[in-house]
C-alpha cells in the first residue's frame, strides 16, 4: 500500500524553482530520507507534505485523499524541527502531553500516554525535569515523543540531528531507526548527511536542484548510481572522464583501455560519460605483478592510516585514484612506492556526466 503520493509537485518563489515537478510514492511503514546538498529543495518538499507550504502546482495525496490544500493542523502528522522547538518553560512530561492537551484528551488518558512514551524513550525518571536541564540527546528524544504522542499517521523529521556532536549523532541515528521500526510509523527524514541516510533509511530520495535525481534502497544507490552527481554525493568515489568506444569498453584520458560489465548503461555522446569505481573496489598490487586488463601503473603519493582502515592516493599519470584498504590486505605500502592499481570490471560503473541546468 502506498501511503503518500506526490504528483508533479512544484514550488516557485518568484521565478525560481525550489521544487520542480516532483513525482514520488512513499511506502507505508518505511523510513524514507530526502537527501541532498543545501538548497536542493528537500526541506521545502517536506514542508509541503506537512502543510506548512502550499505547492505552486501539483498535488499531495495521503491514503487516497487529496490533502494539497488541507491545513497543517488537520493532517494528523507529527513533525520534529531542526531546532526541536520544545517549550523551555515546561517539564518533560508537559512537553510530551502538549499535543494531547490541544486535542482535549482527558487527563487520565494524557497521563497514561505520557508514561508510555517516557518508557519508550527511556526517560521515565525525568518526567518532572525542565527540558532546559536535559542533554542534547535527551531533548531529541523528548521532541520525538511529543511528535508521536497523538499517534500520527506520518512522522516528518527535518534534520533533527544536525545540532548534535558526531558521536551522539550516530547513537541517535540508531535509536530513531529502532524506534521507527518498533512503531511501524511511516517516516520521512530530511538530511544532507549521506552516512546518516545510508544508516537509517529503507529508501533514499536523492535531490538535485529541486528535482529527484534517483530513488532507491541505500546500497542500490551507492553501488549503482545513475549519474555523476549521485555517485559523487553518495560516499567516496573515483569519478574519471572516459571515452566510450561503443564496443564494451572505455578509454581513460591517458588512452588506457578499461573493460566494464555494463557498457549499455550510457549510450549518449562519448563526452557525457564518466567511470565510477569506489575506493574499496580498487585492488593494489606490487609493481612487479603481471600487467593485464584494467591494471594501471602508478605511484603512492598519500597514505592515511586510521587503524582499522587505510586510505591511499595513487598518482596514475594524469589522474589520481583513492584506495580504501587495510594494512593486512596491502602490507608494506609506503609513500613513493610504484604499484599497479587494478580496477575489476564488475566494479567499474558508467554514469551520465553531471549536467548543468
């Protein structure tokens, strides 16, 4: 069942398009991330779903009903803002109970629901504490509890973790994901952090300049991006300009031939093709190894060893490759060392070059 459907949703501010003819279906019970750089339209799109912005054209449909012009307070959606927007003069319990008070829920039912939610977010002992005395992670949990207090049909999260430090942010990613799965509530989250999207989402919607660049499961988008923009935005990647020979291979700027397994992916003009290979897929071999298909000679120019992993840069005469490996896989790797970089054909993806609008 599709819970939420957007049809040609567009938002213009004067002559500028913040969101440009977006079509999207959000599956019931899933966590979907709107992912993209600042200014790509992801928050504007979320606000139109919430009813805080009105589309210039197009329609928003929820559970088979057109809600495009329905006021936000009648949509029965929960929302957590980037600022969290908790009431500083209220206690934790009073903040969580606030949506129930607005709906004139009787006090006994309010008390039961607040107790249930504080147990859910593991803060029952802080019910009477002012929210100003909570840590960042605790305030985050309270904001989510308040958003789901009235049992909304859709939960909307607008970069809720952006103010947290890196370690707490990663912990909260897991907590929110587990909570969403436990409740089974359809959730849309806006983020510009690809690691966050990869960690939390059932499905990622990558946005570029007001349009949807790609929709898919996190690993599918990482492994099989459709364009240079998506390949570059999702994770680290070696993206190289190549010439497509039309016969199953491509040529790098230096003339080196590279065999790929899906040459049919890009059939446009040869100048519009890029070759993507992820750093972890590049195999580093000793310079004395046999030369062969998809092996490039190079020199190690940079090494960063962070213990569990090792990142190296290999200069291949005209371009550089980033390699992710381990000391066990490539023992003795050193600056200035001549090596062979092998690009396995199955890991070489052709993508459409970044377009200008």
